[in-house]
C-alpha cells in the first residue's frame, strides 16, 4: 500500500500492540496546548463577533438563536462519524494528524468568509449567508477538533500525566479568553473602524489566519505512530457494513457507565453556562451603563479577560494539584461547588454605581468551566483504558467525538435557548433603554441557569468510582495482555 495516502479500514480499529510514553516531554505538551489555543480561540472570537448580528445588524433574537442552533446541530451529527473515521485511518503520519491539518485550514477560511457581512443587506440575506458559512465552519472544526482531542487521549497511559497534559493544554487555551474580549473594543472603537460590521469583516481575516496557524502546530510537531501496518489490506467493507459497524461502535461506547456520567455532567454544566454566557455583555452595557456602548467602554473586555486570568493563574494550577492529591472525582465535586458561590454573588456585584464589584466573584466563578474540562478530558482518557479492557479495542476518536457531540448538541440547544430567554424576558434589540423587567430577567438568568446545571452535574457525578486505584489496575492488566 502507498503510505502517502489515507485509508480507512475496519481492522485498524483493533488496538495495536505498542507502548505509550508514561511521561510526555514538555515540548510535546506545549505543541498540543497550542492546538488547544486555536480550539478555544475560534469559539471565543465567534462569541464576541456574534453580538454584532443583534447589536449592529439588527437581527432578531429568534433568528440569532437559530444561527446558534442549526450549524452546531449539523456539526454535532458529524462528530461520531469523524471519530470513527480517524480511529480507522491508515497513514504514515498517524491516525489523527492529517485531519487536524485539513480541518484547521477549512475552519480558518470559512471563519473569514462568514463575517463578510454588510448592514446594507436585508436581514434574511445576512441570516442565510451567515448560516451557510457557519455550517462549513463547524464541519471544519469537526475535522480538526475530534482527531485533535483523541490525539491528547493517546499521548500517555499514566493516570496523573494525563491530568498534567490537560492542565497545560487548558492553561494555554485559556489565553484565548484573555485575548478575545478585547475584540469588543476593537470592533466598537470608531478610531479603528467606522462601524462594528466593517470591523468584523477586517478583524475576521486576522483571527482566521492566526487560528489556522495555531491549529496546525500539533499536526506538525506532535508525535504520532505510522499506522499503515496496523490493518489488513484484504479487509474491505461496503458502505452499508461501515455504517453498521459505526452504529455498533457508538452503541458500545454509550453503554460505558462512567462515560455516561461525565457526558451527562458536562452537558448540564457547560451548556447551562453557555446558554447565558453572552448575557454579561448585555448586562454591562444595558443594566450598568443604560445601553450606552461608549460609556460601557472597556468594561466588557476587562470582565472576560479577568475571568480567563483567574482560570489561568488560580483555577487550573489548583485543580491540577488537587487532582494529584485527592483524586479527580473529589476535585471535580469541590471545584463545581465553589462555582455555585460565584454565580450567586453576581446578583449584587453587577452594580451600576460600582463596576469594580463585578470582578469580586470571578475567582469562584472561574472554577465552573475552568476546572471542568481539565478534569473531564483526563477522565475520558482513563475511560478509554477501561473500554479497551472490556472490548479489546481502542476508540479514542469515538469517545472524544461522542463527548464533544454532547457538548456541541447542548451548545446548539443552549444557543437556541439564549434567543428564547432574551425574547421571554422582554429584551428589545431596537431600543437603547431596556425595561427594568428585561434587565432583571437577564441578571436572574445569568445566575439561575448555570447554577441549576451545576447542581444537576454534581448529582450525576456523586458516585463516580473510576479512581486512581481502579485505573492503575486496569493499566497493569492491559500491559500484561500486550506483553
């Protein structure tokens, strides 16, 4: 077989007998982490830019909600297929790297294209144009992110090294949330651009190119194994058989009890937060500054950046240390409980008279999302070992795909719910001064929705039992089997 080509055959799904590195060199962790920066910068920038659709282009909240919902729904449906394909791919560059490279390029180009909008166009033209390119963008992100995440699961077989890898990756990735809020300032500063719409057309080019370059770093510099000798060339399957095997593999993956728990908890916590994350901008502008974007100045940017800095400097290092001391499960329960206190404090700290108060809850607030993916991605790598023990197969790609399918499907639903909540509380995008009922509704939703999701997630994970002792025993048995 020509090793310069990609092939997807069923036999490559069986775990090859090779030894993974327990300790990952820091250069490899950083290369993987730079990919995480792109993986988070794309949605971070998108979240900032999306405000323009309502604020500058006058799109209705309902259409805005559909723009959140529909592309992510399509994206979520393609994730399991991408995981299945990358698990079975033969390539001299490994199973994941070619897709990481291709997906990065597609996502970057389509991100630039979808923001070439104009206020002169009709509302429905902008809606359909943006929706079409959004679908292409999220398909590119699927091609990039599913193999990229699976690459991280494969880099070590050590219980704690997995957490350290994800901590480094999340730490680097959080820089996206430090940088992205300042796009608000660039877009709305008349010294930069005549309008936010013009700013989006130009700034999207820089964001798209930069994120593409960051995203291809793990494809070039992260080590991977030549998989061309792991499959039997004679094993050919029809399209029908391929999809039957895909559905069988999905069913096996979904039957994994610990995996069910982390998917359900992540779905509730992340997507409840995601549902109202954009409300911070509207609360700062309309509640604290009477709808005056000039008066709001840099406060929205400082709020987003300060939250990310708290995650980088406080949450991720502390969560990493706690996980290695008291275990991943207890760390998860403690970190999410701390976030509840942070959510509650925002009712009083979003203050029109003292804007500095809104920074007070951030060290606690940041534990919610900042600690979630560091722990959950490390737990998923442990679950891949359990699955191999039970099935004699490795499915990092499919586990990663289904996990992020839960995240993206929830994000699609959350995006739709965002518009519905804004409409329900009476937010009117056509006026500067909002009613007191609308503003109080936004403030209440910003607290109650993520707090409810967090409480459900804590309940789901309460009896999670795949601890260090269990994972170590599984790893020993796998090593003995391979030997």
